[in-house]
C-alpha cells in the first residue's frame, strides 16, 4: 500500500515542481477541490471532489488507499490551515507523504511587500473563531484572516465595526495566483458594503492614529481605540477602578509611571482638566505610541517623558497623585524614590499582577507612613459559543493604594 501523497498546490499550477507533476500523473485517484481538479482534466485518474463532509472524505480515502495510488491536492500549503493535518491524524503519518508549497499567507504578504514572521493567523474558513479574532485584535497590529463564502470580507468588516474596532484597514486579496487576482486596501466601512470574488483572504492592519477615524476619548474606552504593543495596556475595567482609587481633582498634578500605552494618563485627562499629567515610560516604541494616542485624542495637558525609573523624577513638578503600572523588580525602589515628591494629602496607586509585588508595595508604603488598602480585581468576560455564551477569566490584578489623606 503506497502512502497517500498530499501535495500543496501553492497559488497555481506554476508553483508545482516536476516531481509534483510526476506524482500527480501517476495517480489512480485525484482528490481535491473542484477548482484544483479542473487543472488536471486530461488526467485519466478518477476524481473525488472535496466537499463539506470531511469525515466522509476521510473514510473514502481510508477505503480507497488499500488498492489505489491516491494524490490529494491541497490549496496553498497542506499543513498550514489545510487538510494535511486532518488526513495525517486520520490515516497515520506512515501512510502519508507531505509535499509543501507556498501558503496563501506567504503569497499575500509578498504581494503587499511586508514580512509576516510576527503575524498571527486566524482562520474563519468553516470555523467559529470569532472569539480568537477579537482577542487578537486587542493585541496585534497586523492579522491575516482566512475567509470563506459565508465569513467573507464584507461580513468581517461589519463584525469589526460592530465590536468597535474602528482603527483597522483591510486588504482583500482576491483569487490569488489567478489571472483575475486583485489586491486592494479598503476602510472597514468601504469593505462592509462590497462583494468580493472567491477565494479570498484578508490582511488587517492597525491604521495610523492620525487618520480620519478619530474617536472621542471616554472613560473605559475599548483597547482597540489605543495604539498599544502586544496587549501592554491597562484593561478598561481596571482603568476605571484605578482612576477611582486615585481620587483625582480637576487641578491635580498626576504622574503615570510605567505608562505603557498611556491609557491611564489619557483617561485621567477627562478628570484633570486644569492640572497637568506626566507619563513616564522607558520603552522608546511605547513612548511613540503614547504620543500618537495623545495626538489622536487631542490631549494638551499631557507631557510624555522617556526615562528608566526611578531616574527622571526630578524633571517633573511635585505630584498630587501617582499611578505606578507594574514596576517589576524595581517596584520598591520606585515607591521609595517617589514618596518624597508626593504632596501632602497625596495618593499613590500601584497595579500589579505579580503576587510578591503585592507585599512589596504594601510593606514599602507602610514603612513610608502611608495608610494602605489592597483590592483584587477579577474580570470575567463573555465569549460567544455556538448557541450561547460563556465567561472567560482574565488575569487577576491587585490594586494597592497608599494614602496620606
């Protein structure tokens, strides 16, 4: 019994090697989508079209492989969101032989001339992956999405808009590798109104903060409204609780230390209308993101400073309130360095997800004569299921407040 040959077709027949073609021409039975089988009409092999019944197809291949030389034609690369893994699992690795080729994602990013080594790929092709898609959109600046006739680019664009992911643009790549190939960028609003040729795939790219998609700043704004790095952002619910613990007044001076995306500093500006806010961040890329977010929301009383804490504090006016987002191993040193600058009746709020840093923060604050409070915030967020919804737990966050009030 010969192994079942699973051949990646790449983008079109031109991507097949002489070895691929030799194996195909020796087949007794060709299995593949109708579009791929049409490329070998002259072949004398029997043809089996891959339809929606994949379980039935697997059973068919198991039965036919006993007496036939079977070749399965897979679009793109068979082991990259393709049928290859399903067949290997079903009939065993020793009964299959894989011939890789160019994937649709590789071809798509070649068309737009961008690398894709850090791009997350989500498949909506016959799959319910909306939950994974929304999670990825909160963290990633670029995504590749496999579509199907139901989960098409227009529906995807409308879904993003419904979930308030306004600051993405969409590249739709239609009929890749064919004479009808079309590659074009659209706003989500444009894409939601159009029809696209099948097959197609989508690249989503977070758009410039200076574009026409400006949104008003609000407390608890969705993460998607901020430019941020791989999820380095205080989540909306944690922002709301942290800002309440700071007890901000309109004329206060606030320090946001370890500012990340700047979401705390920016939303604090809604409360500190007459005062000043200083966001300190050591990472150059995040500093740029804070400035982009500041420009997008038009916040004029925010100063962004790049510094490696606890250095750089002397450059700012004494604060009424201090927020520390993390602190890592330097948390004790940062608290100790900040305390002398804090004005009488001041408040310091620390967020941490690290268990040891809860005690580090409490002990450091009490040693400095602060009255302390510790709360833990645990957010459970609804996620869609096929016929209902479930709750998914987020990482718990401790909020430690030190008060001189």
